[in-house]
């Protein structure tokens, strides 16, 4: 068992010092977040229901130099291994990676809940976004093919009790409370799915660039692997210590993102996780996930938490901090 923080990594790559790090208030509803390039295509996608589904607009391929892995994080073994030293590590470095946060049974339960939503078995749920390549043949897909056409699901905890249970696991909430310094409140729920061979990139960004909440609010993201998350299938990549730089300007390019020129060729830490492992990360930590060109699925849940006392701001106030308008900047 590793009882020390996955802590400091010394890297001579390009003369840079790199330290291990990990990632980790009302979330914007659909339409409040700055729009992606292009338009989402709304189509009917019946399997066992007549839910409307959204097709992701897709994007051009990214440069491999955006994901220059200098090291891989070494997760702790279980929540019980977390000490005050690890909490200090999180605050300094920006993350904690921990294996065995969820049991195999909890992982399988969450995957079954996701599958029921993907197959339209809950007629009240419509928060599915499919990959661009699925647009023309969605209604013809088999069960396996349909799973491998989904990009993400959102706002599902009030529709699927197995996923709600994952977001409310007491030991996880207790750790987040230690990190935030107060009782946590979950304000965003997502499932992030990179289908094999074409699950597209999520460009480098800071999560707080998407949330209408005060700049100084503490936010912790929890990214939970349901499948093995590997470098090959698009695990998380992080910029150690990056949250200390504060908010960075985001642009509408392949997504709402940090400009590629700020990231290109810079070393990063990859965070492979086994199913049931979780990455806890700061809301200002720059991170991204590359395209999944492997033959393997990569399902993950992601929840965001703020302190119970956290207020909110307007979208205009958020964009004044994270947006590029009026700042004489280009990308």
C-alpha cells in the first residue's frame, strides 16, 4: 500500500520541474455554457423510448503534442489511506488519485444504471449526447453499438438511483468535506464516455470556466473510472500546480478551452485508473483527455462539489473572468 502522497516528480524534460498532481454554485443548464463550434443536431433516438437525443458536432483531430506525458500518477490504495498530509498535497498539487474508492459491485451497479439510460429505459431522461459519427445510423445500432456511440450523459442523478448513490457515497463526501473545509454540495453530474476508436478529445480546460460561481469558490471534481482508464484510451492528463495560476482565458475552438499554444509540448501527468478508482481535483486545475483511438471503451462518472455555503454569479461575470472578449487576446 502506498501511504505517501503520489507526490513530487522531478522531470528534466525541457528543463521543467513537474510535480504529481491530480484534479480535483449552480451549474449552467444546457445553453448557458458557451456554445461549442457548430450546432448540435437534435434527432429522435428511440430504442425503448422516444427520447430526443443530441449529436455532438465533432471536431478536427488534435495534435499529439498536446498530451506529452512526462509521468503517470501513482494512486493511493483506498480512501482509508488518506491522511492530513495527502489533503495538504491536494491543496498544493491540485489532486489526489485513489484506487478502490468504489467496490466492484458499486462499479457494476453504476454501469448497469448508465446502460439503462443509454437504452432509453427511463422515459423521463433525455440527457444523452451522441458522438458525431453516430448521427446517420443511430436508430439502427445494436445495444453494444449504441453504448459505443455515446459521448456523455448529464443531469441523471434524479432519474437513476444507482448513479445518485455513487454521487452520495458517505466516505467520498467525507473526503470532499475535508478538502473543502465545509460540508459539500454536489452541483453537477456527468458521465463521460469515450467510445473505442473515435471517442473524441476533451481539450485542455479549467472546469470552473463552465460554472457560474465566485472565482474564489472552492470546487472539487471527482472523476470515477468505470472501465480501465489508460493512456491509450483517453485517461485524464493534468498540469501539476496549474491551479495556482488562477483563471485562464478560454476560447471557442474545438470546445470551450485553453488555447492550444498554452499547452503544446508542455509535459503533463497522466492518471490511469482501475475501475472503481477516482481522481479528486481542483476546479482550476488545467486538464484534458485525448481521443480514444484504442479498441476499448472508457466509461467514467464525474461529479462536481462546492461548499454548502457557495453562492453563484452570472454568466456575464464568469465570462468576464474566463472569456476572451475585450482582452486583446487571440488564439
